[in-house]
C-alpha cells in the first residue's frame, strides 16, 4: 500500500527555504518520492490553511516513514527549521471500495 506525506507550510524566509528544497531531493529520490501536489492554486473550503500545500507519494507507507526518519531527510529538514512552519502527516494510502 502506498504512503503519503501531506504537508501545509508557511514559509517565512523564501531564500533560506530554497536550501531545504535542494537538500530534500536526495532523500526523496532515495525513497521513491513523487510530488502529486507542490504548491499551486487552492481554495480553503473549510477550516484553516497554510500558504503552501504539498502531497508526496511514496511506493509504500514504510518508505514514507523511513524517508522521514532517515538521516538524509533530517539533515535536509534542518535547512527548513527556523525558516518555515509546517504541519506534516505521514499516512497510509487506501485501496478499498469506492463510493458508487
């Protein structure tokens, strides 16, 4: 079953944030990450939002967890710390029955 990161981010220092973007490419490639949503237009239909939204797909839930826990990603994340506020969840995909 696939795994996903769902992130909502407010960036306070866009220049410094770019260092995080460059650094996260290594662990994302290692763990098979694929961006499904990376910024883009959005509408808040209910609740609250942050300025930037991302959905990243991984080949498995385990790969999504391993990427987050990896030394490579934690080193990349250190570039984001202090320059953005993020809400990130790691979630297992769903392959069951669908409506209709």
